[in-house]
């Protein structure tokens, strides 16, 4: 809709009559730019449509809640049209996801944002896919750009990432000082809006990526549950997610497996440093039906977490 000149005039006219409900869809964050928001006078409700949750993925594809279904979700993601293609046709699935990405880049990044260096943008997206859930700073971007022999300032690179966020390819997640109770202004993390898009950019058969995919999956489910999400920082540690909703917080650590005492001490130990009484969770892929809670911290499998409606 946002590609049609003057569409906001029609919306305002229809809205003034108060004789109908109006639902308008758009494909990027500039659909409700500050100018448009002012023009409509705040008379709208914005709904951010996400890709399918795990529960919705099971319903769409007629799958049971199983480890095999979870692996399909972690691999292909939740774009709804995959139902029409069938997950068994992997070549067609990946071609479709690639085409979706190409369309977003062409329409919502290159044309709308006016980016000239498409190759650099593609390289940055590959960099983010490889570093999903890792802190991205001006320094880390500068090192990456130097490794690519690219003459671009870190600030310009950050603007490229902002363009990807505006197109809903990735989301920026700020850091939150848990003890100081304030947001920090540097070193954000980025997560993908859809797992399939992330995996397509990262490339197939990548060993060691499972923790990044699990963390991105937990982030997406928290968004589906309506939480405002940040990355928690402690004086000597980090909390993967601080999720806030309705004036309450939830703290979450994500791990692939809790395989030994050292891993348990790291994942549970950071949560134990937080002195308030808000709920605390560790999410992992441990193959057990009832993971053991520890010191008041609840341990859930990823499947249990993704099937939950609230925390």
C-alpha cells in the first residue's frame, strides 16, 4: 500500500466517515512513518505480523509436536506460504525463501532506502546471520569491513543494518543494565524475523550454528507472546533476554545442552546473581521430558517453551 502515492488521503477520508473498519497492510516500517502518523492523527492501531510460531507451524503443516517437527521449524522457519509448497520439496522451499529475500531487498531496501552498494548490503546480512545473538559494535563492524577491503565507515554500516530492520529482515535488540535499570546505547544484538531467512543467508549444513538458531527461536517466541525484549547485562556476566510486559519482567538464559556442572553453573549462576523476584528460566534442547529446576529457576526444553502461551 505504501507504494501508492496519496494513499493516506484515502485512508483519512474513509476514516472520517466512521462507517467502516479499515485494515491496511504494508511491507516495511515506513508504512507508518512519523509524517503519516501525524497525518492520521493517531487514529490507528499498528499490528506487527510475525512469521508463524512453532504451534502455528504445526497446525499449518499438519504435524505433531515432536523433535522431528521442531527440527523442521528450526530449519525452514515460519513463512506461511511454505504450506503450499510442502516441506518435503527442499529445493523449492529454499528457492522460495531466496526469492522472498530478493524481493524484500529490491523493494524495501534498495529502492526505498536508496542504497547503492547492494553487494555490501548482502555481505553485511551474511555477517549478521553468522553473528545472530552476538554483540555488534562499531569496532566489530570496522574489523569486518577491513577484512572485506571495503571503504565504508562503521556508521554507514549501521545505517545499512537500520535499512534491514526497516524492511523487517532483522530486529535490533538493545542491552539493558539489570542492576542500573537502564538501557545502554552501544553494542546491540540482531535477530532475524524468520529462521528460514537467517538459515538461507548463513548457508546450508553449517556446524556449530544450532545455539544461534535456538537463541533466535526463543527471541521470536517472546515476540509472539508480546514481550518487549532486551539483552541483560551484569557486572560479570550476561542474561540472554530480559522480557518485559505489563510492568513485570522475565529473565531467560538459552543453552544448547546442559551437559555438565560447568554449563549448569554458567547458565543458572548468572540468573542467581539477579536479586529481584521476577521469574527466571533456562531454555535448552536437553532430551528430557521434565528438566530439573534449580534454586527456584525453571528449566524448560525448547519444545515446552515454544508450546507455552505464557510465562
